[in-house]
C-alpha cells in the first residue's frame, strides 16, 4: 500500500521558490492500478519520482507498505527499491552493453539471487513475447521491443509496487497498444500495485482509478 500525506515539493529557481507539489494526499491500496494524468508541469513525474525515492519531498509523508521513506538515507532507499519497487522509464534506460536477457537478470543479481536470475529472465522474456531476442543487444531491438524488455526488467525482482513514467509515450499507437497489453497482463499475473503517469487515454481507461493533477494539486478523481 502507498500512503501519501500533505506531500509538498518546492524548488529554488534563482531568487524564486517554485511549488511543484502542494499538499498531495493519496492512498493506493495493494494491487490497485492507478493512472496519474495532468498537463505538462502539473507535477506528475515529480510525484512518481518521490514515490520511487529518487528525490526527497520538501514536506509531508510517504509510506510504502508501512515504511516511512521520506526520511530514509540514500543507501536505505536503494535497498528499498531493490526489494519493493520496479520502475519503468519512458526512455527505456536499458544498459547497451548487456543483452536483453542480461538486462532483465540484473535486478535479481543485484539482490544476491543470481541462482534464479536466468530462469526468471527467460520466463519473463517468454511472457513479453521476446524469447527469441534474449541474446540481442538494445541497439538491435525496436523501440517497442526495448520497452517490453524494460517492463520485464521492472518485474524481475518481484516488486510489490511498480511505477511507470509514460510507458507508451515514445511509441506509435499500434506498438503502444501492444506494450500496454503486456504491462497489464504482467501486472495481473504478478499482483503488483501499479502507478503510472500517462497522457494515453486508452491506457487510463483500463486502470482502476484515475487522478488528475493541476498546478501540483489533485483536482479530480475518476473511476473508469
């Protein structure tokens, strides 16, 4: 479960204070699929990054499965991400010198579980329909294939929470639909809590709930 209370984020730009998030209150139950929508500059990606522990809030509280993360050290946050959080980047962020299989194995190996890493990677490659691309490097894969590998990597460590930042944003509509299907199929199979930032209405309609941000505040909540 994700619990956010009175979350704020303020940045300093020269002599000005810029409020990115202004008092966000949000609860995401276990296994819920939540979409975050809003115009550019509304604070969507900032909120997602704070939930992942990539940055610290200016104020407020973030609890993931009961653990307060906003006061954790960098090392503690890194350990938490390794155990509980999967993250899907819009730009894939695959390691170019590793094969598709090796990219997926990486989170498992970093947790010291190398004995089962290859088996887990091959299972996920089969699930995302890319078993025949296991030995290919990212440069040898299309954008849609790279994003499916990124999804498989995000699920590899059996995270309880998966965060996705515009997972179909760089893809054409046909490829985006394919990636969306893989994402939701994997999520149902793995039983994670899924929070995604998106501008894609086709994706939002398939979630359990949509929240909309504007000027750093939640202004609407919809159940599709």
